[in-house]
């Protein structure tokens, strides 16, 4: 694909509007909306685009999140490009349809403005909602900043509809931290997006030979479907990397399964996901300035989990700390569990730090303290930043 990134338009947007802008450019035919904090302003912006004729799409106003996903599920089965968005309790309310869409490998994109789950009630950010859907057969990506939220949304449609994938995709971005924060964003001209993301041109249902959808499977068939879903997830790794290269060619911005910052010669590694990766990057740089060789490995794609890449980076260092905003209660930090599993057999200590739940503030100085304790052998196997 020819390099065209010099034609990008520089502007300022909050995360919700950046995602809405990307969705407008992706030209979905069907949207289903049910507002929930903190994604509401995204859906308001999409409604505005439709009212002004800037997006030609059917906007379905529904009575619940369950109905929202059911609506786009049916439209996607019939061949439409679709989009919806939610957060927290709304994602939980979608749960039944989340599994239907994943199990039937229906291409669609949902943005999740990550938010803590009740109880106790909170409208602030952590990753408990999106991590709770890690086994629902959806590709799951996470943005660090508003630029990534825009970029990943465009990429998500192409990944979801790729013939070697055909899976739904969740694009997670931190509630309020990104949804309501204005940042510098480079957006692509519409004609460049059209070139990167052509119209969807396939159906999952043959209208000339209609069949029932969602029928009962025999044990043999059920097992086969799950096997095929796993194979599709594994194939998605290569597809995501390839689409990331295409996107880099038109934007100059590199997108892979993971992102490495000063990992090459690091003795100690921070592994993180989402918005606080920026704080981790600052913390690693400050520790470098003080003489500690620290690096950051950012997980951009959580499902399929890039275990081969994680293992490759972990094996090079003397110690690892995994920063987690989600907990599998009774076991530990969710991301930490994944990293430890991927690193099985390596003689590298892996520590888990759990923080930021319910929006609790975590700053670079907190991560610096963790890195210093790690290098001095003072860090517990699991520490909570209470």
C-alpha cells in the first residue's frame, strides 16, 4: 500500500469523539445505541453525524445493552458492517449476546469505555469489565491514548472482517482517562480510510439457500466449532500484525500485538496494558536516568494473547513486574496470570502489582517505587497499591 501519511489531519479530540470519528469513516450500515457512562458522548456524536447526513447508517435506539448487541448481531449476520459501544454494567448486561456473537464468529466491532464493576458502585476506570469477557471468543485490543483509540477502531473493522479471522472485536479504552480527555490526534482523510478499509462484501447467510442460525449442536459438532474458534484466534495474530504493517504504511505509526519501549537492553521490565502504560513509560525513563536499566512492554492485544512475544521479552531480563487493573479473585491479577503462564519454565521472577481499581490514582512515582523494590529484591510476589 502506498505511503500517504503526510496527508493526515492534525486536530484535537476527546477519546469518545475520536472513536466516533473513526466509526463514521468506517461507514457501518447499522448502529445500536444505549448510552452508559462514560461512552455516552460517543453515541451522541454518532447520532449527530447521522442527523447531518455525514454517516448513512441505520441507528437503532434500544431499551437495553442486551438488545443493542442482539440488534447488531442480526444485522452483521445478514452482511452489514455494524458497531456498538458500552461499558461496565452495560457490558455485563450484553453478556449472553457477547457469547452468541463470539461463538458464531460474527464480524462486528464494539468499543468498551472500560469502567469498574459494582458493587460498590463506581463510574471510574479499571479493566474488570473487559477482562471479564476474555473467554467469549472476541479479539480484544486496548488503547494507551486517544490516538490509539482512533487507530485501533479503524483497524478493528478490517481485522474482524478478514477472511482468516471473522471474529468480533472489542476495542477497550480507559473510561474518563481517555474518553473525556482531549489530546492531539492525527486523523486520516476519508479517501485514505476508504482505501485502507473497503466495504464489507460477504454475508454469513446465503439468502438463496437460507438456513437456521444458532441451532443445537451435537457434542461432536460443538467441539469442532470450539476448535475452529481457537484456530481462528491463533490465525488472528498474523492478521493483526499484517494489518498493523499496512496501517503503518499510511500513517507512520507502528501497530503490533505488543509495543516495546527500551526493552532491548533492559534488566527489569514493566508489563502493562491501557492508558497507564504512559505512566509506566515515564517511570521507566526516570529510572533509566537514575541508572536502572528498565523497560516497558505494552500489551496492545489481549486476545489472542501474544504469549510467544511476551516469553521472548521476559527471558532476556532479570525481573518482571506486571501492572494489573483487574483481578481474578482467588487467583491474582488477570494480566499477571497470563504473563506467568506464557513464561512457564523461565528462571525469571515475575511479580504482580494490582492498582488503579475503581479509578484509584496511580502515578509514575508509584511505578518507580515498584521498579526500585524489584531491583533490590524487596517486591512481594503480589502487591496491592492500596
